[in-house]
C-alpha cells in the first residue's frame, strides 16, 4: 500500500475541517482531508438549521434567572431537555457552563467571538462564489416568533444591545408577520426579523461543494479513522482504508468526536455536547415558508430546505453516543403542524447530531501545547456552519505565520489550564 505525503493532515471533513483545509491550501499548503466517511459533511454539518448567523453576537449561554433554571431542572422547557440517567456524565460540565455564563464572562465570550461572527458571511460568500454554488446561499434572513409580551420584550432588549455591534433587526407586529409569512397561523405577540444572516437550504451539500472545490484545486481526501493518528519522526501519520498518510502537521477538526484524538494524547479539554434532532416534512398544497422561522417560546425551528421543511429541535443533554431519544421532536411536531401547513414526514426517521461545545461557548483554535505540529480547531457549538470558514482562515493564518485577522488568545486551549 502507498503512503501519501503532504504538509498538513486535516482530521474531520465537516464544515470546520473543510474550511480549514481550503484556507491552508490557499496559503500554499499541500493538504489531505481525512474522514471516516467517503464524503464531506456527513456529521453534524449535515443536519443543522442552515443559518449563517452573522447577527448572533451573543452566544447561547446558560440562563441566570431562577424561573428558567427551575423549568430546566424539571425538564419542562421545550428548548432544553436532559436525559436524567446521563446526568452524572454531564453535570460537572454543566456547572462549568453555568460559571462561564456570568454576565462578565458571557460578554467576554461575545466580544472574543465578534470578529469571527462579523467575518462569517464574507468568508462563505467568497467560497460559495469560488465553488460556483450560488443556489446554496439564500438571502432571506430569518424570523424569531414570540408568543408572549415578556419574551418579545426581552428579545427586543437583546436586539437593541446587538445593534451596538452593527446588527440590523426589525420588530414585527401581527400584520407584518403575516406579510412576510402568509401561511403561518397562531397568536404571536410579535417577531424579530433579522435580514442579514444567510440561509443555506442544504448544509450537507454546501460542505460537499467546498470539499469538491478543495479537490479541484489539488487537495486530497483520505477515508480513514482519526483514532489511528500517531506522532512519527518529522510529523504525524494516520491510517486510511487504502493506505496511510503522513504530514508535518495535523489539525484536529473532528467536531463532537475531537476527544477521540486529544484525550489519548493526554489533553483534558472540557468538550461537552448538546444534542439536537431534525426531521423533514413536506409542505401541504402550495404552502410556502419564505424564511427559517424560530418558534422561540415553543423551542423549535422550521427551515425551508431543498428536501422539505426541516424541523430542528433545541438542546438535549445526554451522552454523545447514547441512543437517540427524540422526545423534543415528538413534542414539537403537533405545535409545528398548528403553525404551518405541514404534510407527511419525508425522512424515515429523525436525524440526530451533537453540537460540540466548550463551557465558555468559544471554540478551541490554535496549537496543541505539548505536541509539535499538532493544531486544534473544534468546539464551534451552535455556530459551526456559520464559523467554519472564518475559523479556518484564523487557523491557517496562525499556522502559516500571517498576522491573524482576529485575536486568537481567547481561543487557546491553555485557557483551561
Ligand atoms: C440541530 C442543530 C442545529 C444547528 N443549527 C445551526 C445553524 O443554523 N447554524 C450554525 O452555524 N450551526 C448550527 N449548528 C451547529 C453546527 O452544525 C456545528 O457546530 C457544526 O456542524 C460543527 O462542525 P464540525 O465540522 O466541527 O463537526 P462535524 O460536522 O460533526 O464534522 C466532524 C467530522 O469528523 C468526522 N469523524 C468523526 N470521527 C471520526 C474518526 N474517528 N475518524 C475520521 N473522521 C471522523 C465525521 O465523520 C465528521 O465529518 C446546529 C447543530 C445542530 C445539532
């Protein structure tokens, strides 16, 4: 069997790994993308809600008000659920998440991520043009619906804060909602319309289109298991189904599976996960959904994907590899049917994914401190589709000695001691 040689191995061909591979390639590096699947974008990057969230300045932190926490503890909030039997496995992580969500620390996370968020759509636009897939970016923006005056008022306050950082948004009343989405029915206190974010009607295909661009420009793809990664003289080696690959440097971009590589190398990084589900349904008759729509108080989102209306759920805390428990999806279905004319399910069963999250909701990007030539790029939480290309640029700039466009310090793994 042949042994491939390159400058860099990028482990994981999700949106994050593909984004890093393309930016390294642009800077003259010979890159091999490695994934256990034959195609890119088959992991978490396949099943998300398709939002390039360039307006999400404030990351999703742990709530601080007692009422909300009580609802979570009782498993009564539609947007968050936890698997009681798995509680011992994720409770220590939840405590860290809670501590990292104090107002000061949450603001620190938001400000650290801001340059990446502001860059997110620009990076996608450039890659979409190069990959020649303009149909995969829709300029619809998205809508957040609110059913109570209280939740609407709190969202309007958040919007006012976000406006200080250049976010555009509009508060809609019932008739303005009906003008944007004539097929919605329900009693809404109001909505927020965010016009700027991009919408990707097939996120898995976008990752594949980027991977195809990478290959067109001379990049190689290796089907193999990242767990076989080993340090060898002069670099790193990974096993593939048709032979191994070696390179001077390696990037861990395995999303929620990144621990499979960093843990055996002796790194104790608090990578947690927030699981989520989706199911596609056919719209009934001629019903059209013009934007992705979040039913905020009921905790689910409807997105007009190419395959049908994708219903995505909020967060489920459970072990990554525990069997799926799509209870939130089952709860959301009748609510979604009441809001929009939905027909039959298009998928045979729900899809499940896991958002890779660090407690401070910032990714880990940068050098592995104890291994020469090893780099990390994972933990993109709720924003991996959004940030993959932007963090790919940041990582590639760091790896090639360019001046990084954003301060990389907040993303260093050393922040966990
Ligand atoms: C329900 C839901 C909705 C979401 N909505 C949005 C949204 O609207 N906008 C947004 O920006 N983000 C959203 N996200 C988050 C986003 O999907 C993730 O942050 C992102 O996909 C993470 O990308 P990644 O490349 O790091 O991981 P992945 O896409 O999971 O890629 C990791 C890759 O590693 C490979 N791999 C794993 N183990 C091995 C191994 N042993 N050997 C080789 N390869 C391996 C996998 O096959 C996979 O291709 C959502 C997530 C969920 C679950």
